[in-house]
């Protein structure tokens, strides 16, 4: 076989493709063993009447992909995150994203709405781009850390988690009953964002040519307090629920009263056409260049507010019963 340059070159290329994944302590031995196996296979085919060149190709084809064959000889992992650390990897990713994504969206939205220099389209695109960037960075760096851990651990430890598990890691209560940090942070951030938007609207937009005034800035102060006050109470209640770890009957009653107050005031102002500016279509047309031959229907908006409030109250009561 060594006399045929083409055949020897195929063998050399195949052996190199396998041993390039191996270390210097095992590579030479594997190369000798593999060459001997290929030579025996080729000679058996030649004795059976096959053409030498075709016998070489058939022998190498039968061995298969050299990268897959290298896994049988080497002990280096051929994956980024192995099964031993994968559960921890997923839990860490979920925990970080559950906290960072809502916080990023809330802070970016608040900055876009409060700032008078942003383009209207940037109000929507900015938070989405920021959330995508945070997701990419979190996934990349967490994956990189676990990939390094996977490759620096001894081979015999790769099927075990990084930190030993014990019963102390079990949650004290069922996940459905306990209120976690991520849920609380999202609730507080979202409610704070709504408060910021209402305040911004009721104070009047800074640049009417680029920002839409949706809510009536001339609304009487007591109505404004009745709209913003229950939301502040919601934040206080969310923090109290997180501190206690669960919804208690007293906290549930407070939540129901705050939610009902906000819904009743909003529906009342919508039906009396006092909440939204009467020339909203013209304002939208001036900022976005859209048609102005439409009007705001208060009744569907009021029905939507009632439906959301009922859903929120029912969800709170169900969590309390657990």
C-alpha cells in the first residue's frame, strides 16, 4: 500500500483527521493502531479481488467520519455543555434572564418615554434591541463559563454536577404558592413604568411635534391621584407579598381594593370622555403621518379595562387560596 502514492495519501489524511483531536500521549499510538487496521482491511479486500484504490476508499468509508471515530479514542468532550452540568446551566440562564429582561425593558422604556429627544419609533425598537442584546450577552457568557468548566474538569467528574445536590436545595413550598424575586421585580418594574407614563402624560409631553399626547393633561388633580395612587399601593403590596413569601388574605384584600379602584375610576373617565384628549386622531396624524378619519371608542376600552381587572383579581384570589 505504501507504493501507491494516492492510497497512502488518503490513509495519511484520514489518520491525521482522527489524531488531530487527540493529545500527544495517545495520538501516536492511535495512529499506529489505525494504520494497521486500515492496512489489514485493504489487504483483505485486495485478496477478495477488489482494485487496490477502490479497496482503500472502501476501507476508509467503512470506518466512517474521522471526527466521530476520534470520540472513541479521545477523552475530550465534543459538546459545549455536558449532561452533568446542563441542569445547573439551564437554571442559571433562566434565573438571570427572568431578572434582567424585565428590568432592561422597564428601564429602557421609561428612559425613552421620559426623554424628549427620542424618535417615536425608537420608543418601541429601543427596548427590544436592548432586551436582545442582554439575552445574547447572558447566553454567551454563561455558556462560555460552563464550556470552560466542562473542559477543565477531570473526565471521571463530567457526569456529576459542579455543586453537589442535597435536600436543602428543595423549595420550602411548592413553586405555585411562593412568590419569587423575578415575579416581584417584573411586577414592580411594570407598575412603575405605568406610573411614569401616566405622570408624563398628565404633565404634558415636552415635544408635541414628536410625541403624542394621549391623556388629557387638564384632568383634575383628584382624578389623577385616584389613577396613580392605586398603582403606588400595588407596588407596596407586591413588595409586602415578596417579603412574606405568599399572598395572605389581608394583602389580597388590599390588592382587590386597589385594582377595583383603578378600574372604576378609569372606566368612569373613559365613558365620560374625560381621560383621552378629544383630538387624538389629529395628534397621531401630526406625529406619525397617518390618516385622521377615525375616532376613539370609549366603550370597548372600558370593557377591556374591566376584563383585565377581573382577570387580575381572580388570579390574586387563586394565588391566595394556594
